C-alpha cells in the first residue's frame, strides 16, 4: 500500500493514549466484527510475552480500542473510554491471555472470535500511527491494510479459476487467492449479494469495511516515495515543499488540490480544538499528571517566566494537547498519539505567533505530512519498533520542515531541517512511566518542538545538515533494529524501571 498523508501521517482522529494501541485496536476490532457479521459472543485475545502488548494492552488502551471496535464504535467515539464495561454489559465473554508465541512483530493481535455457530481467527498487526495489517484470517495468509472494501469468498471449486474470472470483469481493484479455497476481492465497495449469487461453488462470504480515510485503487501511482526522488523528479527544490506535498497527495488519493487543502484545514481545526480543550482544563481519573498547561500559559502571559518567545507558546500548546490526549479528548495522531503534540503544537503556535493565513497553515501541515511519508516509507513511527526516536523524533522532523515553510523557506531548507532534527534524537528510547503515555512523553513532545524550532532556524540560516534525510532515515531504521526490546515501549527499562515509577504504577493498579 502506498503511503498517504491522511492515512499514515496526519490521523487517525481518535481518543486514547496511543495510536498503536488504541486506534489500531479499534480498526482491528471493527474488522473482527465484520468477520463475525456482528458483535461476537465470545472473544479470546492472545498476546506474545516477547512483544509490547503483553505488558501495555490495558494501560495504553488496546483493550479499550479493541472492545470499542468489536462493538462497532469508531476511534473518536465519546463512549470509547467506557468500552470495557460496555462489552461486558453486552454479554460478550472476553478472555485475554499472554504466552510465548514468538511473533515477529511486537504489536501482534491474535483474535479468536465466536458468534452463534460461527468461529473465526484473525491475526493482525499494529504497524504504527494507527495503521494496521491483517496477516491471517481463519488460517489463511492474507495481507489487508484496511484501504479497500474487501469481500472474502470461500469456495469448494477451483479458487484460481474463480479469481481469474473475477479479475477479467475489470470491476475490482485487486483479486488474490489464499491457500486453495479463499479468494480475496478488494475494491471501492464490497461485492453485492446479486454479484455473489451469480458465482458457482461459493460456500461462505464475508465483507470487511475500509477502515482508512483514503482508499487505494487499481493502477495507483505517486510521483516520488523518498526525499532523494523528490529532487530527481524535478531537480528544483527552490519552491515550498507544500507544492510537492499537494502533488503527492493528489496522485495518491485521486483528488484535486482543493480537496487536499480542505482535508488539511479540517485536521488543523481538530488540532486547534484539542489545544483549546487542554488549555481550558482537563480532568481524568486514570492518569498520572494533572492539568499544568493553563498555569504555564498564564505565567508566560504575565511575564513571570524566562523569555522564550515563540518557544513558550509552543510549550503551552504542546502540553495542552498532551493533557487533552490523556483525558481521552479527541486528538489527531500526527504522526502518533504518543507524539500528537510535537508537530501540531509547534505548528499551531507558530501560526498564531506569525499570524499566517489558514491556507498557509494548511500548506505547512502538508509539508510536515510529506516528511512523515518519507519516514514511514524508510523507517517506522511505532515506538514498539524503534523507541521514542520513532515517535517524537518523526514529529520533530515534520515540525521542523513545516516551520521552515511558515518562515518562507524552500523545500531544500525544509528537508535540511527535517534531517538535522532527526539526527538529534537517534537512539531515544521509549520508557513510559507506569505504562501510561504521559511521562516522560509530555516532556519529550516539548523537547521535540524545541528541537524543531532550533533546526528550522538553522536551516533558514544555511547551516549544513551534512547527512541527507534518506540516509538519516536508514540510520533511524538500523538503530531501531539494534535497540533492546526493554527500551521500546514495554515498561521494562529506562525511567519506567525506576523505584518511583514502580511505586506510581502500583498506586494505579486496580484492586
């Protein structure tokens, strides 16, 4: 699947502490519900003790998201925090087990679902930033990313012949065969009943919804996939990077420039409401840190803090967004929920400080989004894969590029700022205290914004970033592969393992 700014980078719109846990789990739950054709009667979930979910599934919202999805709720549904109680009230028997499974991916969900006489198995991955991949259905190997409406056809006849016949109609975007009896039909909408009734030897049918905002399609292409290709495709980086971001997303989504910009403005409005909600004050029982952003903003306004100028506004906005997230308010994962404040907070603070237009703000958001596309194409946003360098590191790179654009800089300068900011955080671990995405996450989002501001000004002043962004991203991926499992969002190392963190976690555990 080709990356999209509004699938992989700016989104999903969600509630919950972690997009890898909460939002991805909602999407997996929705697809599990579709496989059962309704809310299941019984669910068994298996997590690998060597992955991240065995220790974080409750505290980082996997349970909440999965149960909400199984009930048919979306990731921004205001009922989502109550989904564990709601699924019990619905009479669903849920069991969560942990064991040594040796799953290759640290965010692997193994779901065993029953509804009436039907029984299904689904294995799905949370790949970062709310993105998913279904790799197995009822013992059949598949590769589904939620970017199509999918019809599953089990046949007692020749699956290859059936797939060939369906492909020949030209009505579907993709037709594949799994094992000997499953045909997977992907398209802009599921096959209707009349079309299925015309087929011979089809014994069972299931329809899975598209869970991503930007669908894929047959023959889809993009003008470039990496920063190096961007320069070679035109040879001119003297204009704003947003021009190329719009070009990319128009090709990826099959939409016009006006729609691309409208989507960007909508995301900015949701981010803005998150900042306002956080600054106004938030409360939530199950969290570590209380409301702090409002007091910071008041003291900064009164001149009682050191003069940080734009940086102080960034700190207020970033911490407000982090507090809104931890209070289960609606936020935009950009690129993840754990780093939902670095890029949006820095961007909105600069927009307000510089009094730029809504279109300029939307264009800057797209600039950051394109840098995020380059990150996901060469590395990962998932802290479970690459630590905090994957989350706030990517957020800082996106923010740095966007800030350059707001200051009137070129695409070349935006890429320089992104490279330098990512270089500054290679090796940054993910060690959330008490497995909550609050501390040190709030401070690291703030430092990500400060990193972005510094690198943006350095790029504008002509500092040499030395290492091209593509090579930095390759190093980013390699460092992730070398990082110890305990330092990748498991709650087993770093600050999470300190005596104080252990005491905090004990105080949060239910009786």
